[in-house]
């Protein structure tokens, strides 16, 4: 394998042993490969997939992490996003046994700022749901990686049969769905307010409602916990126009900063051009609405 440093950068989502840098470097050393092309960007999530140990790795002599599709709103898996080059992609193919064991696929993943990224990841497709326990060493590779990235380990515990089934249960709202706003009754039917918080981004006045976009500001709002996220989020998708080929809003996973700590939640980003709209500098729709009412 020849290293090609001029290849265009690509993205890779890791959720298993590659969360541990030492494990990657040791494997590369054994194979005579250069490990430097795997460059970590930061924590990320993939929606709709549950972490699973339904793959037996002959090289490790135990189970290895895999992703199994469930449904958006019913599952999500944390991991890390990396930048890679062509040389490193080919090295990852060898390590993951593509295409005979794991298959390299492209999936959308989300980083803490709410940006969506198309990234490579590796999934073993099998109808076999048998649990294969990983080695203690492998478990620690994944656990330490998640902890280092300040990501929850509850999904790992569930996959290891060591904890209850976790739920991706939070939604962050910042406009008419907030408590006391014009459509707050939508949130009261299927969820309850959990706390206030803020998300990184810019807020724009779209007329009767605001829209969040990627940006450097702070957008203030509220976090709600859904009783049945799968049912609830489908209803919200319809309300927010997250449907069809030209959606009004795009649902993503984003990190929210709250007085109860950092929480990953579903967030709706405005999906169309904001060229004709005014930025709300405060990042607070409630302040804007209150100010308008005071002027009347």
C-alpha cells in the first residue's frame, strides 16, 4: 500500500475499537502501515442505529462492535468523526475486513454543532442476532474512548447486556413550540419540559417563527423529554416540515448546554436559504416576542 498524501480528505465515523488511538497504532505497526492519516475531529452520533455485539471476530477471538438499524427515534449510537485520506481508508478496509466481514458504507452523522456529515463507517450485515461477548480489553477500548469524548456509555452497557435499554428521548425547541408560545400544546401532548438550555448556532426571524442555522452564536430554548420518542418525533417531523425532497426544517442531533449538564437532543435546523431574513442577535425568540407585545 502506497501512501497518497495528495488525495482529497474524506470522513469516517468510528464507534468501536478505533475510538482508542493506541489500538489503531498497534494494528498499523503490526501491518507495517502508517497510522497518521486517522485524524480525530470530535464526538458524533449516528441516528437510528443501535450498538450491537452480533459479530464474532476471529482475529480477536470474541465479539466486536457492530451497528444494527432500528428506526430514527428509537435508537442512536455515539462515536467519533475522523478525517481520513485514501491511504487510511484502504487501511481501514483491511482492518475491518471490507467487503467480506464488515462492509464500508456512507451514512449521515452529526457533530456537536448540529452539522450533518456524510461519512464512511463499517457495518456487518447479518440476520444473526446472537450475542457475542467481547473481551474485557475490547470493552475497555470502547468505554475509554466514549468517556474521553464525554459521551454516554449507556448504549454500550445495553449492548453488553449490562444495562437497561436506553432511549434517545430529548428534543430541543427554540421557537413557537416553547412553553407559553403559540404552539406549545404540541409539546404537552407526548412530552414534558425537562430544562432550559442553549445550542450553538444562529437564529433568524422567518416571520411567524424562527429558524436555527449553523453558526457561532448561542440559541436559547427548552429541552423536552418524550414519553415515546418514535411516535412523538414523527408527529413533530410533520409539524416542522421535515418531509419530502425540499424540507422546511431538517432534524439533526446536536449537543445542548444546560444547567443539568450537556445533553444530546434532536434539533430542527432551517433547511432553506436565509438570505432575505434578519438574524436575531440575542438568539432568543421569547425575548423578541415579548418585545413585540410590549410595543403594541
